[in-house]
C-alpha cells in the first residue's frame, strides 16, 4: 500500500503511515462540531425580575422608618448587582 499523503510504501495492514503519521483510512465517526452557544438572556432577566418582585413584596407590607428604608434600598441594589454579576460569570463559562 502507498501512503496517500507522502507516497511512502507501507504495509497493507498499517493503520497509519510510519513516516508522516497520516491515517490510511477515513475515520468511521467524525468528530462532533462544537458550536458556541449564544447566551440567552431571557432566563437571566426573568430570574432577576422574580427576585426583585419577591424582595419588593417582602418589604411592601411592613412599615419602615425613613432612615432604615434607605439602607434597605442600598442592600437591595447590592444584592441585585451581586446576582447579575454571578449570572454573567456563569454564562461566561459556557
């Protein structure tokens, strides 16, 4: 048998050419094409909205002092930003 890449004479039962390493036959299974997925932001936006709604409804029924209300809003925004950054990091790993 002759190698189809370099033309070297090789054994008839050879799997690869000893000189250039080219396979003597085509592979039975072709490798799967890896497609880069486009991040779908709809679940992320839905999750953030659900969290915001839950936090709002949790604090809406309580009476809050004006000074404490500012701290709650600050904590709420910090939590939202942390969740969004965490979700973006998770999406970025895909």
